[in-house]
C-alpha cells in the first residue's frame, strides 16, 4: 500500500508540473500541447492500472491470511456445542476475534497509505471479499440453536468492523447475514415466515437451512419445499 501511495503522490506532482509549467511552454507550438496532453493522459492511465493491480494483489494476500485464520482457528464445536440449551457463550469465537484483529491492522495501513478513490475502492473490494469468504467458510459447518446465537455474535463483530469502511452496500450485506443466521435459532415451524419480507436473501437462507443439525431429522426439505418453489 505504501508503494501505491508513493505512486499516487508522484503522479499528482507530475500532473501539477505539467499543468503549471510544461503546458504553458507548449501552447505556442502548433499541435504540441494537444499531443503532449494525450501522451500525459496515456501515462496516467498506465500508472492507474499499475496501482490497481498492486491493490488487487494486496487484497489477494490479505484474503489468503483471512482464510487461513478461519481454517485454523474455527472449531467445529464453535457453532454446534454439545451443551446446546445451556447458557450460550456470548463472546465472539476465536476465529472471528483473530480475523478482526488481523484486518484491523490492514485497515490501519489502508487509512495511512491510501486516499481518495484508491482507498474507497480497496475497502469496498475487501468488504465484498470478506463477505464471500465468510459465506463459503460457514457452509462447511453445522449449526444448532446455541451455535446460531454465537454465529450472530460473530456477525455483529464483523458488521461493526466493516462499518468503518464507509461503504453502505457492505453494511447491508452484513446486516442481511444477521437475518439469515436466524434460520439456526428458530423452531422448524417458524422457518416459513422468516423471510417473507426479504425475498432477496432467500437463496442464501435456503443454503443455510441445510446446515442445521436437525435438517434431516426434522425433515425440513419436505417441510419447506413449497416455500422455495
């Protein structure tokens, strides 16, 4: 990110020098100013492409570490405690705490090393990638009601973190995750009306319902067939 910041600063200095100094010298020369402006625009476009590639590579590196933390820190019993029914643990899971701590350091670097559109583009893409990674990660697990409550605690933690991205579309995605997590908490007979007012998340909800530990024993597939058709 520091390299992108330096690149942006250099480009800004070059643009200012061109406007304040070179362009004045080129104006009297027939066609020189137009040609130089075109070359300048091409050079700026190339610099922007290089910066974008650098930010994309940074995101790939960050997400690889996020996925590693989720894989190593998340326990199967985090969301499927054998003590279901006992007072639930309201703390974030270790995996969630580790991911948020790591991404907080990334965020600090982003706010220090990036600015303007580069910063917002980076944070928006990071938020989208985090949302996708969490969905994929959770779909490998099984949940009981107390696990559903703990999942909602994790989602709250992630949601509070991404609010600092100042990206409303990312906030909305994490709010919807909190709604979807209710499929693990409610009784089977309450699943039907759960998403009547939010059809946009029905597809994700359907996948999540299949992760309930009672999905087969409660015959939820047949119970809900009319809901999804």
